[in-house]
């Protein structure tokens, strides 16, 4: 019994020593807690006497409005403590862009106060008004056009899927059929009929009850020389909307029917 007690006591001592060692190592590597400054340095748009409460709210608002974190504008490494950041530095060009955007927003709101806008209250423009959780407030069609120009149709379709999964329902992009229709039409205008087919196929998948989506897909198939598929999709468009005269006329043309 005495022997068992001694073993338990030894185990307890070892556990205590281990915990103490862990605490000592953790304390040695612990970073000081980040504190917002009472008066920030190098403020060029915000008033130089901006209190830390106002500064905190403004910076947090930027991150939420643009969907970014501190390293987007400030010198510092993602994942590292904020105490290691150089918030005073102007080294990153994004910081200067942010200042310019702040001035622009200020001027817009100033001009809005001069306008005789009907309604019970005026709209105050903020970063989130345009950005809605994105660093660059592009339309969905513009976003896809940029990807297409540099990476081609496969990457464009993949980007749409990624954006849809991440932003659908957040109001960041217009995910109605208009955006894909606009982008697909731009590909048609450039003679990229096969790639336009991919985009309009995607539009039909997202909007299976849209007569216009099927008509646009049929237009792309016709331009790509795929007559049978064009006819099938014009027929589907008319089935969904019997008053779709444009689809009806194009269908007659493909069938060789007299007007």
C-alpha cells in the first residue's frame, strides 16, 4: 500500500513539473496584448485626434465592408499577432488607395446633402454600399470577363462556381440570369460561340424555368453551327413562354419554314 502511494505521489510530482514547464515555455513565447492607441500616428484623412473607439470602429468597418484583414493595407504578416504590425508605415500602396477612397466617399456624401432628393431620409454612402464584402466592387460580368481574358473558359466557369458558393445570398453579386446573359452576349459579340455555349449552359442550369435563358443558349448553339441543339432549346424556350416571339421566329428560320 505504501509502495502504491509512493508511485502515485511520484506521478503527481511529474505531472506538476510537466505543467509548470509547459506554462513557462508558453509564457516565454507569449506576445504582449495588442492595444489600440489613444492617439494614432500618421492619420491623413481621419482627424488626428480621432479617439481609439472611433478608430477601432472605422478599421473594423473596413475589414467587414471589403472582406479583408489588416495585412491588406498594413505592413504585417497574416496569422501573426497585431503587435508585430507596423500600422504607421505607408509602404503598402493599398493604404494610400484606401485614403483616396475615404476622401471620395466624404465628397460624395457632401454632394448628396446639396441635392434635393425626395424621400424621408437621405442615403449615406459607405464602403459597404459598393464593396459588399469584396476588395474590388466589380459586377459579376466584369469579374468573369477578367478571368476569361487571362485564364480561359474553364477557369471562368470555375470562378463562377466559387463566387456563387461563397457570395450567393449576400448581395455581393447579381446572381440573377442577367449577369451570365450579359457575359455570354459579350462572348458572342467576339465570335466566341463555343465558349458562349458554356456560359449559357451554366445560365440554364441556374435558371431552369427561364425562357430567355434557353433562347440565349439556342442563339449560341446556332452561332456555333449546332442546329439540332439550337432547335431543341428554342422549343424549350417557347414551351416555357409561348409569347416568346423572338424564339419562335428563329425556330422557324432554322426549320426553313416560311414566315
